[in-house]
C-alpha cells in the first residue's frame, strides 16, 4: 500500500525476564570508560585553573548495547551536545573515591560518584523498549542481562585497592584478570578470563543474586540521572512576584573561590552537591517548551549517593525541565533518597514506578506544574511480618512519608504556585513494621510551604500515621482559620483563589492561554481517591494516636481491617511545622478540621477504609504483590472527573495505576526479583487505511479490559485518540480525525 502511514509497535509489554549468567567465570567483554569521551572540568580560581572530578562530553555520542559504559565520576552533557543510548545498553557507575558521606560541596574538590548530568541545552536520548530496557546501575550489580560477565574486572574506585595491576593509573585489576587487547578504541578496554574475586570485602556482597539478603539490600552506591532545563523555577522571588515574567539571575563565578558569587540567584535551582561545576549544574529560565531529551524504558538502580553533607542524589532529578522532554516507563529502585524529584518546570511523567526509596517517591518543589499519570510508589522492602529486617537494608532507608510537595523555601507567595496534577497513582506506604510504632511521621503525601496538588483517581494505602499530612508555617488562631493564612498549604486545600487562573500566575490549565480569573477549584484537591488501611499505628514519638498502640495489637486485628471507625484517617492536628518555621506549641498547624472536612466532603467522591481489591501485605513489599484493582466500583468510577489538559487521559476512569495490565512486568528489576504478580497485556496491533484514507487500528483484546489508542507524528510524544473497552478477539477502531498522507503517523495501543 503506497501511503505514509507508519505503525510504531511499542514493544512494551513483552515480557519474559532477561536471561542472565550466574557463572562467576567471565568471558570477553568490552568496557568504555566514559571519562575518556570528553574533557576534564576546570574551575578558575585566584591561583589558577583547578581541575574537578567531572567529565564534559565534547561531541555527540551514540552509546551502543554491545559495550558496557562505566561512569567513574560525574559526567556532564553540556549545551548543544546530545548523547543517544541504544535500547538494551548497560551503564554502570562507581562509588566515590571518598568514604560515603564524607564528600563536600567545595568547588575545587567536589565529590565524584558516577552520575550523569544533562546541563541546560544538552540532551539525553535514552529510549529503551520493554524487552531491551536501558539500565543504569552499580558497578557490581549482576542482576542484568549477561550477569557477572558484564561486571568490570577493576575494583570499585577507591572502595578497595586490591591487587597490583593498575590501568590508567586508577583502578586495580581484580584477581585473575588480564587485558587481552589493551585499548580497543577511544576509551575502550577489553577484559577476559579470571573469576569474580569473592574474597574481596567491598562493604557489600561480592556476588549479588535475586535473594532478599542480596539484591534488595543495597542503595546509595552511585549518583543518579540529573536533567537541567530552561523552564520556570520559583526561587528567591519577592512576595507575589511572577517568576514567569522575571528574568533569571545567571550564576557568576567567583575567581577567588572557584564557586559562584554571593548574592541572590533568582529563578534558578542548583543541583544539590554539585557546586564544583556551577555553570553546568543549575536549571531555570523562561522556555517552558524546552526539551532536555527523552527517557523511556529506563531502569535506574541502587543510586542516591551521599554527595555532600545532607545532600543525597536522587534516582531522577529534574531542575526546571520543560514540557517537550519525554519521561515515561521509568523505574527507580532501591535509591537511598528520593526517586523522582522536580524543582519547578512543567514536564510530564507517565508510567513511573518508585520502588523502595529511602525518602520520598515523588517530591515536587518550587513551582512544579507538570502532570504525573500512572504512577506507582512502593515503600519498605526490608521489614518482615515479625518487624525485623529480612533484606539487610539499613532501617533508615525504609521511606518515611509517601511524598513531599513544597512551595518555595522563602517568600512562598511568589507565583506560579506548586500545583501539579497527579492521576491514577498507587501510593503504598511503609506499612506496619515495628518502627511504625516508635518513630515517624510516616504519613501519606506531605504538603508544606504553600505547596499543593490536584490528585484524581488514586489509591493511598498503608501509611501508618495517616493518609495525608498538610501543614502550615504559622499557627492558626482557630482550627478553621485557613482562609486567613496566605502562605499556607492548608489554604491551598481549603480555599479557592479568586484570581490568577490555574497556576496563580495568570494562565489557564493548558499553561499557555492567559487567564486572570478565579481558579476553577482549590489548588490542593483529592477527587475519587481511595484511602485504605491508613492511620492505624500509634506513635508517641510524633504524637500520633493511632488505633493500635503496639504492633502485636495490630497483628491480632489485621485480618479484620479496615476497622469500622474512621477516626484515624488523618494524623492528629498537633504541632507540625512547615519547612523554615520552628514549632511553637500550637496544635492547629497540621491537618486542621477544615482541611479534613474538605477532603472528606461528599462532592469529592473520596472513599475511606475500603479495599479496591489490591493484594498487598501490610508489612513489606518483597514479593507477590498484585496491584490490579478488582472491586468493580474502583475499576469503573461512576463520578470520575479527570480533566483533559496537557496529555491527561481523562478516560482513565479507574482507581490507581493498574487496572488490568501490570505494565511493570518484564522490564523492571522489581519484576525480575519477583515483586509483582499478575500479567502484562500485550495487544497485537495492525494498522491499515480505509477507502477514505482514515487509519484503521486493529488490535487483539481481552474482554472487559480497557485500551488506550495513542498517536504520534514523531514517534516520541504520543497523545490519546480514544480509550475503549475491548471484547475478546480482534477489535477495530477507525481514526476518522486523521487521514493518510503528509507527515507519518505512529500508533500504539496500551492496555490500562
């Protein structure tokens, strides 16, 4: 057929686990030291140029799946440079040369874990597929395609100095290895023979497996992925100042220190812990259509290195990232800090999974206005039913509250407000291990500093100290005085603005059209959200009066949960301050009665203490979880009111991130380790054209399963055409809004 209709098959859900080798004898493998692919970074000081531990890529790169790429230090993709990574490529990263936690932010001696930083104007194109995801992981992880044969023969830099053979003056060759071809190409070296040296004590297991005391144990072993864009960041603006219409303050280097000059850096956010190269490590600006690249089917494992005092890197960090950046099908697993953190910007994320974060799964800040749909957060892969650790992971990294959503740190009436949209999320807290009765707070999503969010069609469960935590920076004089406090997250949820449009910065919900009128509803909203098994743990450490004072009492009652009372939905309204304000003894600074009433009012259609039909242990998330909702009222919401702006699928009228298709099966490490049960649904798709030239999409379906048909003109950004319930066998949809000819059309069909 002579037409320009092109079918894009999303290999998405094909999903047998990758085969891997468990043998410790290694075959030949070619490694690429990424530090050799660019130049070092020099910082000007009063005594001359000082090199810092970073590499700047100097020309466009294509990283291929036939090699293993090693990040020995911070790698920067600067303005004008693109790094493209093929599906199935493995990127390994080393730890820092200093002991973890001792790094500093000093400009001329920054910490240098393996990390990848996309500077403003740079691009990272990492588009994997479900049967060939792109994997970023620790240098010693063997749970990858190829297994132990893809582990470099060199010691993890600085952690161990075993052996006598030195290559490039840096890494000691492990016992029994030899180089067989020297430098195979620029930055390449080929290793053969030998065995993995199990006698070396590296501070963690020399061999990893899929057992709980091995693969679930590690975190903080390398840095993470950082994207810096040119979209709006609300930082250091004056009260009521509009960050969208205010020029940013470009960083100025101080030649005496090698760092940035003192003074307010308005409208930008520096990357935490990376002061050593400030001209590359900040985001912010006024180009909201900015494009930092594409990440699809990326598995990011064991990151979160403590790069400086009180500064850990995240799995995925987004600083002022613009809306033309693609983020979908991303896994963060066993990261030591946050998994997905957004400072400002308006980029969207779809199909993201946060598995076992050390802190927050989703963290938003400083004017973030993006859309997140189909998002899963799982906390706690360490605690067994008896309250003890069954994985060996540090108890400090079980995760605390289920999310953190902030406005600016100071003068937080500047705009736009942090008012992102979250839809079809499944957020599962740390559960009811012993620590839940002696520490905390371990609540649901936490809002402070005038931050808010609109949440639709979601499931929030197993947060032992309550379902939501909304705080104020100042003490309310009465329990329902939310309307009088201008810089309060309480105000975002329990009041509606009369001006400023959708974002309080005079834009409509599309973030393009001007709108100075009243907001269409509160900046903080829960609608059609189910809250299940929250608030049952008593903890005197944080003043939460849960239903059960001890774990033993909870254990005895667990089969009868949810309990009939609803008194413990929310954490108590005791003195919890927002960021930057000290406690003052008031009991009316968190979850006021007005806020609780707003969330629980009938018009929001929220559901409390009812299981939507998921199968999840209340104690840990080590295996066998079925995230599909089975209750009919949760699968087919009768009052769903999902909006239709900025790529949201308003026809996803079900609770949580998974209706029928367990979309994280086959490409994630969590699936490889047996965390998930249920099946991925992979429709077979054929595209043709009818006599009128309209595309006809035929796909195999299962009865009562919903499928979304999406179209793209660039095979990058897909938009919904329709969502349809399928019948068994072949299903046909005609896209009457489009005809064959002109630009190519790419179609994909995804089961929801």
